[in-house]
C-alpha cells in the first residue's frame, strides 16, 4: 500500500483533519524561517500532543545543528527525522545514532541529480523532490534512475496522485501545497488525496 504524509501542519485544526483522514505520517517544518509553514519546537510539541495514535510525526530540518535535532526529537516526540539540506552521510549516521529515530534524506531532482548518491545513502528512506517546498513536480522519468524504494514529493495533488502511483510506484507520497487552499491545509483536499491514493493502489491489483 502506498503510504501518505501530509506535511507542513501549523494549526490545531490541521491535526483534527489528519486525525479524521488517517495518513500514515504528518510533518512539521522546524526552524526553517524561509518557509511559511515554519513552526517552533514548542508549537510542534503542542500539536504533536493532539495527534491520534498510529500517525507518525516527522520533523523536517534544513542544515540544523545536530544538537537541536536531538532536542527537537525528544521535546516534540518525533518518530522520523527528515533532512532537507546539504547533510552528508556522517551527519545522517550521527542523527540516527543520537536520536534513535528513522532518518529520511531528501534529494533534489534536477539534471545534476546523482542516482548513485541516493542509492548509497545511509538514510532509512530517500525522498525525491523538486526543491524545498516549491510545490512543483519534477521530471518524473528522473526517478527511473533510482532502484531503491523512495518517498515522492513535489507538486502532488489529488488529481495527479493516480498517475504518480501508476507510473512511479512510490513507497510514500509526501503532500503539502497540493492539499491547501489559499495557503492553508484544506480538510476536503486531504481526504481527496488519500482517497485517490487508495483507489490507485486498488487499480494496481486488478
């Protein structure tokens, strides 16, 4: 089954929406001032406390000092550490060892993408994205150069999810702007996205 992550939650009503729709993961953008979805560790901890059991919380970091990643993991109660900057293999290994959490590492899908680096990454999961919160899809054939399972991000919407699942068979779909209206999470779009993924999975079985 294709799993779903709804990223960039900032409000208690966002948590209420995901508690109803039941994605496998949700994400908090932490200490990334350039992102309009950025929230503090304290606010993330308060939202995490409202999250229904069975939904894993992902903390998204960009070149954050390891000590702060460790502090956030404990304070918030993160289940997954997602690294979206220039973190190298040594950083990834230390992050896993110090936090004792699953680690995801993002790779930007441009013409300069190095599939060998993604294949060899010590991260538990690799994430393929067009950029940091760009809200745009990348050239999907680039993903054909990756043989290991991956998280697919970038411009995913309820409308293009069926094609993404059929063509790329991602392990996890990571959505943010595609389930928003006027820059905030939309409960109806979240439900539509999850429904689209579930139907796409069923169609693959036929």
